[in-house]
């Protein structure tokens, strides 16, 4: 059972109450659980996906250790992610736009 981390940005307070009931809130909008099963993780994600589909505000990122995935991380994202995460040569990278000179 791998560690799961959820990061929320600009979402309704219902997410805070829900996530706080199943995970430790380490900082505002950052939640972690050291040993969460895949089934529980999926159920939590389904609730947040349903709420986000209805409310449509903010963004949510969930990550966990997933040895079979690129970079060894599983990722789920709702809303606009603050960074563009791409897979390259079995690694996860953050893509940023080039600055014009």
C-alpha cells in the first residue's frame, strides 16, 4: 500500500472536510496518507471527480507510488494543472514554455 498525496488549489471547502476525514492535512490544500490501498484511493478519486464535474472550480492533483508507471508515479489531475507534466524516456518531466529574449 503506497503513500498517496493530494494537492488542491482554489476548490470548495467540501473537499477540505472530505479529504481531512481520510487523510492528514500537512499544509493548506496538501493531504497525505502513508498506506492507502488502491481501492480506497480509487473511491476517494471518484468522489472528487464527481464533485469537480458538478462544481468545476479549481484543480486537484493526486499522486502515489506506481512502479509500473513512467517515473514510478501514478498521477490523476482534475482541472487545470499548474504545470504541464509529460512522459519522456520512462521519466516524468515538467514542461515549461521557453522565454522569448
